[in-house]
């Protein structure tokens, strides 16, 4: 949890930094921020896109009574910002608009708290377009998942786009409920770097990579061994793996293969049957994918409410 002293210090430091960067004074900022902001009289400094984005994110946090995770800085934001929105698959634009233009481009990158009740922390933030973030609003994972399952067009997003959004939110949500991997969800998009991902999501990521022509079929050996170790059917696994490989080859966007009828059902049957042998295999991959992210420290600072603690 953030202490009063820590929060006050962040407000003062941030107030000075925002004044120096020539930000406009936000009326909703805490008093300590406002006092520091108005007290700055020195030279202004021009920042690059991600430096301004970092200050804006810190500002959003303090307005909600939070302090931005120290692991999240301008360099981190630049590293996790993709070229395309992982939900709409449209190119993201980092073009800065003149001050006179208040409206943001719907394709600008927007930092989204995946679990809205959680802090702005590595693992709980993802980069999507402004359009997606506005559609999501304050929705919980359960609400987004329900829309995704229905397949309906809603608030400007197609059903498949809601499923991609649910994919991004699932890892952080499963971490918040301390359930590790409460249930299985199709990996409809690529999670961003450092984003919380569940074991089942990591297995799906690896399986997609192992279905490439240049590594097939030798890449299946490790999964076949895990299947045998768990007492599963290697024949049924290879039928599923071949179906996945075919689907991946037919899709312009590989994760869409998990939405091809029958593919994800085959995964669920195999994963549930052989999970005891799969889990040890995936651990090193999870550690590499989320390198430098202290899961326990982050979740320990979340103020997510009682519904996540039951």
C-alpha cells in the first residue's frame, strides 16, 4: 500500500516536473501537487513523447490517490508500446498534436490498467489505442469476458476485438484473484512485454511458435513427452497440433487460429488431461517473458477490493 508520506512526496515531485514540462494545471490534482506546480519559476523543458506519457501516467495515478510503480518509466513505456494496437490490429500513432488541439487521435497509444481496481504497475498495464480504452472504460474482466463470449458488436468494437481485450486482461485478473489460472481462455492476441500472463496463455504462445514450418515436427517432441508422462493420448495430441498448425497457416494474424472452431476445444481437452506434466515445462518460459517483474511486490501494493480477496 502507498503511504501518506510517499504519496505527498510524489505529488510534490510530480508537480514540479509537470510545471517544468509546461503542462497545464489540472483542477483535480491534490493540494501538494498544485502548490509545487504553481511554485515553479525556472526554465521549461521540452520532453519526447514517452517522457510526456510517463508524466501523464503519474498524473493519472495521483489523481486517483495512487503512486506509479517505480518500475514504470519512460523507457519502460517505450519498450512495451507496440507498432499496432493488440485489440484492433490498427497502427498506433505517437504523433504529438499541437496544444490548441484538445481531441486525441483514436489511434494514439493509451495506457490501460487491465484490472481497473489495481495500481498503475508493470504487469497490470497494457498499451491499446485510445478507441479501445474508451470502449473498455471501467469494465471488469468479467464484463469484458461476457461481451467477448457473446460475440456481439458493442461500443464500436467487434466481438473478436472484445475477445482480444479479454485476452490482455485475463493474466492480470487471474493474478488479482490469486487463482493463477481460474479457467481457460483463447489466446486471441499477443500479450505485451512484461504483462501478466497465465500458464495456459504461455502454453498457447509456445504452441503457436512450435507450429512454424521451419521447426515442425521436431518442435512437438517436448509436448509429446509431456503427454506420455501424463498418461495422455499422443495420437489425439497430434491431431490437435496438426489442426492448430493448419489454422495458424491460414490466418493473417496467428493468434486468430485459437478462434477457429474446434482448435481451442482440442487444446482444452489436452491441457486439462496433461497439466501435471505441462506445468514444469512452462516455468522457465514464464520467467523469461516476465523478466524483472516482481509479481508479489506488485500485487501486494494493489488496492483491489474485497471481491478479489475471497
